[in-house]
C-alpha cells in the first residue's frame, strides 16, 4: 500500500468526482422543474435565449431587477452545448458548479491541514441533505454558495500559506465578482464581512486593507460587475436601483417566524451531520464565549497577531470557521428563509467544524460519547420510521401511501438496514464504519430516491396539471389566465407567452373576463369551483387534474323546453 500513498490526493479527487456525478448529475432530467423558484429561473433563461437579449432580465414579460444575469448565461451556454433547451441542460450547470466547489473545498483544506482532514470535510459537505437537493435544482442558490465559499476559502489560504499571495487575493476578488453576478450584493457583503472579522481576529487586518488589494479588488470586481450594472442603470434608471437595493434593505429584518424557519431549514438541510455538529457546538460554546471576551481585552492588532501565531493549525482552522458560521447565521436570521443561499452557505463552515471532530473520532479515537449519542438518535428515528412503513399503514395518510407505494420497499430497506449497520458500528467502536454508514445512507437516498421524490412533489402539488394545461393552451393558441393565489412559473415555461395572473379571489372579475374573452383558458384550483358555481358564473370545464382545472366561457345557456334540457347558443 505504501506506493499508493503518493497518489492519495489523486485517489481522493477521483472518489469525490465519482460521488458527485452519481449524486448530482445522473437522473437530473427525469423529473420536471419544481415550482416556484426553479421554474422562475428556467423561464427567465428560456426567455433570454428566445429573445437573444443577454442583458435585460424579464419574467412573464416584466423586468426582474432583483436577479443578476450570470446564472442565466451559464444555463443558456449549457443549452447551446447540448443543442436544445431541456430540463437536464438547464440543471446540469448547477450540478457541475457544485461538484467543482467540492473539489475546490478539498484542495484548499488540504493545503491548510492534511488531505485526510480535507477528504472528510468535503464528504460531509457533499452529502448534506441541503446540498444534495439544491445541487439538482436550476436556481442560483448553489452557485452563490460555491462562489462565496471559494472566496472565503482562498482568503483563509492566505493566512495559512506564505506563497502566491497576490494570485490568491486575485482569486478572492474574482470569486466575489462571480458571487455578485449570481446572488447580488450579498456576494460582496457576506464574504467581505466574514474575511474582515477573520483577519481582525488573527491580527492581519492591515494585510487585507492595503492600497494594492484595494486597487486589485476595484479592477477585478469592477471588470466583472460594473458593465451590466451600469447598463441596467442607464436603461432603467432609478427603477432598477430602487428594486435592486430593496432586496438588501437591512431594516426589513426577519420576525420570529422567519427566524425559526431559518433554523429549521438549516437543521434539516445539514442532516445527517446536524446531531454531531450541535453536540460539538454545544461543547465549545463556553470556550467560544471566553474567546470573544478575551478578544475584547486586546487593543492592538500586534497582540492579536502574536496570539494567532501561538495557535495550532487545527485551532486556527476551527476559529476561522466558527467566525464564518456565526457571521453567516446572523445574516440568514436577519434576512429570513427567503434567501435560501444564505442558509446553504452555513453548511460550509458547519462541515469544516464537524469534519475536525469526525477526524478526531476516526483517526484519534476521541469524542466517543458525543458521536455515540449523535449517531444513535437519528438512526433509531429512521428504524422506527421504517417499522411504521411496514406495520403502520393505517398511520400513514392514504394518499401519500398510494403515491409512494413504489418507493416504500427501497425506503424501508434504506431506513432499516443502513441505520442498523450504523448503530452496530458505533456500539462496536467501528469509527470509520460509523462515518461510512452516513455517507452510504445519503448516497442511496439521493441516487435511488431523489428523482421519484421530486416527481411526487410535482404530482402532489398539482404542478403536473399546470404543465399539461400550459401545453394545451399553447397547442390551442389561446390566451391563458391563472386564477390562483400565487404565481406558478411552470405555466410560463411551458406556455411560452405572457400569462395573466389574477391572485385575488374576485368572482365578479372572473365573470366579466370569461364573458369578454370567450376563447381564453382560465386555470383555477378545483376547490374554487364551488365559489364559482355559487356566483352563478357560466363556465365550461375544459380539463381537470389533481388540484387544478381549466375552465372557459360557456357558449350556451341551458333551458327547459317541455321538461327537456336544451342548449341555447
């Protein structure tokens, strides 16, 4: 085995690439776009490609000022390479960007710590539930996460290495520019604040804020971002500035509900590693507070730099990622769960922190108690879930059982066999097997279940109805109205024309519209037909689905003549 040691890095990279291909890239075209965010991005990209207008971003014929264009350029380049617009062509760039980000994560940490540390951390990040889901969706969330993560990783590398500093700073500013063109000003604000606090903590703030870096940042970030922003200001004036900046208005802080949503999404998205992470953060909480108090006692960068130099590389690494985690979670809480990319970004520092402790558990045989408890709890929950699936059909909602019946067998096997394997591993102190059981669990869930799960979401949410109705309206060449409470952009994507959305329940408006536009199709929720009937609106049911239906103006009245119903046109 010794001759293979010099190829360990290459082996790790190959394993990560294979894992990413199977988890992120395969079967991405086997389920339709998910409303509403994914269909929103797909509709904008399709509209941009159809109009051959690569600057102005339009959604349903209206300006969409809050989303920069980079992700749409990347998606359309993918469609150009493949030769047509398909679901897989639109999703593939996100899968590849995520895969590239995981390799960057591995290579960066390998230069900060060791290749084994880097491999463990990369595996934890790659197999987190939130990353697995969003790496398969055509939105800007994962791209923003990867670009922002890369800028902070490169800035951290400068603290740990003494070579290629100018090149690394150029990389920091370049990835910041990409993040801005993907997710807006958060791509500058979030990494800039994280890096500034890290460099302040390490006593290296002067190295970051100098005239050379300022000029390099201005040139590189400006070259990437200024042309599009200037054009949009020139073309749309204050409307663009107001709408674009309104997204980052710090006065719009999230309330208690939004804060709880952020925490819930993060807790769910960081499965199966969240239990060990929470245990780790809880055990380090007192130490983190003491470190902050100790920091405020210092009054110079020189003293902080001296303390920084005395820390070991692992302790430095934990410190910078703890800073990144708490800074980004404050951002996520301030702005609420609406900005999913902020929550996804949390999983990068969380993976780094958890990875250190999993390394200690597997290699140094430490943290047995914490890993034992944090492994036992989720695995018992999964086993109970699988047993309910076998013996508790009456407990499960009948509709869900029918929709999921073709998934029940593999789900039960995965939720029972892998957790049992994990429990035995942790009891018998098979440290590596315990870690591997989590990887295998997430790999199987993603590779086997994900396409079917997304298909279930579109079926149960009525999106398949909307796709069918949009295609029908396009084929019949009729105008289309969505009389539903929210904008469903799958209608836009498959209809290929502007859709009139009427989100407010107004039967008088509907009655007038049907009368004045007798050939138009109106998509409504099936449950709304009761109110439509009560309002005595004459309509004809053109088609019906699981949740939605198409109605049209009734071109006749039904009258009784000699006790026989006849149609009067």
